[in-house]
């Protein structure tokens, strides 16, 4: 017979309670208890749903793209508002990607959708500044939940090739910013080239100067090439890879350049929603010039395996209170993990074009 005395229940309950309290935050963070929270996988699945089927090996958004390389020459003006090394006078290497919106890598360029530029800028101290920008200054929805709703509502009906009107009506009722964005796209010029589009940061960020003063900012890359637009009434007549072929031909002739314009927020500007444009006069700073002198298909370019997470920022540049930034970071990571596990596919920009350029020694050398 055992002679050990029974342990009183009270201390065990206390210990168990403490353990439960310690575990609860981790269960909450994992989403196992409490309200269901949206994660990157949720958004990625919504993107796949909108596309109609999975496209293994390709990005879930902006599947069709072309690598770019060049440099950013800072003039020093940005150092007045930020300690980021990228604003100090000098020239810094840049790699990136031009793309059009959508998860179908075989989609035509003749669509009234985002034209985008993503960049990775490196400075000698090892810091990185990653950017993912669109040619529109506003975004259709303010949150991850809104983005999922947008993807589900705008999935084309196979019978009509257009979204279900009833679903769109419900979406706009819940997110009026979608209608504002649609109106903007209808009226705005659709750039005829990647080279003559202005690319916007979409979200607000913060810049911190040498005194520790932080300011909210949005930025844009404004082209030196004059803006001209595509004929929206005849987009369906464009060759499938029209924008990408035009950019390749243009870059073979001459480099393209953009000025990095920092726009400092005024009191009262919305910094927590990418759906709202900043209006009226603002302090702006021309911080330098981006030069793109090479473009290449993803098989031989350096951009294919990059995650252009816009929350990867150097010291002196920080996040704002916009919740969309965290959502973008999560979905970029989820998309990257999925396609990395699936293995790469050939460039979505014309199989014949990709094959020709992959055999070109100049392009191979540029991709090293």
C-alpha cells in the first residue's frame, strides 16, 4: 500500500490555471480561439478563386510580369525628412518587376487593370527597401476582409465573362470605396506603356528624420516619358503581350526614368486607408531618379524568386497605421511559399519571346 500523502487539489488547480493563462495568448495568436481572423492563406485562396483555377508556380496576384534592373540616384533632398541611406547622395542598385493585375499568367494586356512596378533597392550598409506599387493613387478596399470580398464578387461568370451583378451590388453596398475606384478607373488614362505610368505607394508610410521627428508620407515614381493612353474602347484588339513587348523594344533603344516624389501628409489626411486620396496642396520632395536600363523574362531575371513585401523597409522609413499593410505582407508571404513549393514555370510573357531572350547572351549577362 502506498504511504504517499495525496496532493491537495487547490495547488494543482492554481498551477493549471497559470498554465492556461500562459497558453491562452498563443492560442489567440494562432487563431484557435476567439473570432476567426484573416490570414495570408485566406487572401491567397480568394485570389485563386477569382482566377478560376490554380496557376502552380506563378504569383497569385500579378502573375504576368517582366524583370527589370537599373539604379536609383538620390540627390540628398530626401535626407531632410528621413535618415534612410537610400536618400543620401549616391547611386544604388535596383532590381524589380513590371506586371499587370490578375492571377492568370496567360491573360491579355488589353484590360483596364492595375499596371504595376515592384522594386528592391539595396544600400551599401546591407539594408533593403522593397516596394510594390500600382498606377492608381487609390485602392478599391481598405482591409483584408474587403479584399477577399472583392475577389469573390468580381470572379467572372463563365457564361458571361463578367462578374455577377447581384454580387457586385452587395459588395458596393458594403464597400462604397469599390464604386469610387471603378469610377476612377473609368475616367483615368490607362497608360500605353509601363514607361509612362506613374506608380504610387498605395499606402501611407512614415519617414523619421535625424531629430527623431516622424512624418506620414506617400510616394510616387513620376515618369519622364510623357503620358499617353490606350484606347479603352478597343483594348480587346491589343496583342496578348502588347505592354511587355513595347517595354522590351523601348528599353533596347533607351533607358526609362522616373522621379521619386515624396508627398508629406497634411494634418487631417487619412493615413489609415488606401481608399482615400490626399487632396489639395502638399509639401513634395523630389528625392532622386530611378533609371531602368534592362528588362528580361523571369527565367533569366533576378525578380522571379523575390517577395516584394512592402513592409520590408530600411531604418528611417516605417509603417503607418494602415491595416492593409499587414494584410499585404501576409498574402505576399503566403503566395511566395506556395509557388516556391510548386517550382518555377516559364515566363508568362509569350513563350516565344521568353525563349528568344533566354538565348541572348546580353540578357544572360544582365541577369547575373
